[in-house]
C-alpha cells in the first residue's frame, strides 16, 4: 500500500512550500514512495496573481527536492482567482 515514506513529515513539506515567495496556499498534497528511496510528490500550489508562475514552480521543486529528497514532483500552479471562478467539487 502507498503511504507517506518513513521519515517524511507532510506538515514540514507543506510549510516549506508555503515558505516559497509568491505561494499563498497548498492543497491536495500527497507524498509516497514508488520504490525504496524514490519518493514522489503531487500538490496544488496557489500563487499570488502577480507572481511569476515558472519561477515559483522552480523554487518549490528546488526547495522540496533539497529539503526532503523528493525526486519527482508534479505540481499544479493555480492563481487565487481560479478558485473564485471555479466551484469546488462536492465530495
């Protein structure tokens, strides 16, 4: 079964992402190991409307890779306005 790899703290990963300049929120954050020592992460990262999306994306990948040895990141960049115009799905 997939789960957060031993030794990784999702709260710390979230805090690291939130510490990147331009990031305002993080959601749908998932971290797991596909094999021993091969950690992957997916996340939605909300950025300020004025932020450079490519620069924020690069900074988030660098921060997460360096701090947590996560070798593959799939990140969806979103602007705050996106959530104002798209209704949240009901679960």
